[in-house]
């Protein structure tokens, strides 16, 4: 059974906390952890307060029913939430959850300290979820970009440099080939082409370095 002590730090109603935690325990999924719990405090009668719980996966809304004999739970995951906010009023604060679709979820009479911490915990989880999405998109972009570069290289490579060795049949051409190793520029170009053929450099790098070598002649 989960300890309720850490959810009583801001004068939450112990009975309400105990009841809600007991039920939430059965609803948590693998790897899910409760981070904060706020309990409504109505100005007149506070026998059946609503509660809001924050986990690392969602927000739970807990409403007592049948004069406290039952407990109704609604939850909304971080991916379905656009933003959260709170508004301080004379009697406590309103905690407002703005979903991606549909109407805002507003809970009144949350004690001010609890509302601030509820908002802080919810915002932190939202930011972490958004950062996770950003990282996933970066990974997807990298994964889709790599195959495109690989498939783009061979078609450019074949027509550009296949014909060059072909004319090396006449005697004069053979003599040139023998002298080529003494020419530093030719050697550099040949090494560069070898790197490109082995896919050790990209087409862009190949073209840039080839241009540099030719410019330095």
C-alpha cells in the first residue's frame, strides 16, 4: 500500500487522501507514479471534497458519489492536454486544464498552496512529454534522411566517372597513365574518388574537396 504521508504536506484532508490513494493504487499502470495530490476545500461544508492527482502519465480527477460511498475517476493523459493554469480567488483557487480538444476542465476551491504545486507538477510533466516528442521527431528525421542519401549517391557516381578509364587504350594514353602518379593533383583526385566509391565521404564532401584540389592547381 502506498504511503499517504507525502501527500499531506500542504494541509490536505487526511481522510480524503487516504480514500483517494487507496483507489488510485489499483488504477496505476506499470511505471506510473503519483507525484502530487490536491484536495478541494469548500468554504462551507467540505464533507465530500473532489481531489486532483498528478502522475507521470496523466491527471486524475476524483469525485465522490453516492454520499461518499463510491468514487468516480476521470483521467486525461499528457498527450491530450494543451496547457494547465490556475487562478487565485477569495476562497482558494481554480485549477484549469485545457485539453487539445473539447471544453476546459475547471475545479474550484483548491487551496492556494496546493493549486500552485499542482500547477508546477503538471507543467513539469507537460514539458517532459513535449521534450520526449521533440526527441522522437529528431530520431525519425534522422532515420528517414539516411536512406535518401544512400540511394542518391550511386546514380550520380556511375555516369560521372565510368567513362574516364575507357579511353585508356592508345599508346599515348598509356604513357599518360604511367606519368600520372608523379602528378600530385591527379593522385589527390584519385584518392578522393576512392573514398567516395567506398562511401566514406558524401557526394557533397566529394564535390567540395574536388573543387578545392582543382582550384589549387
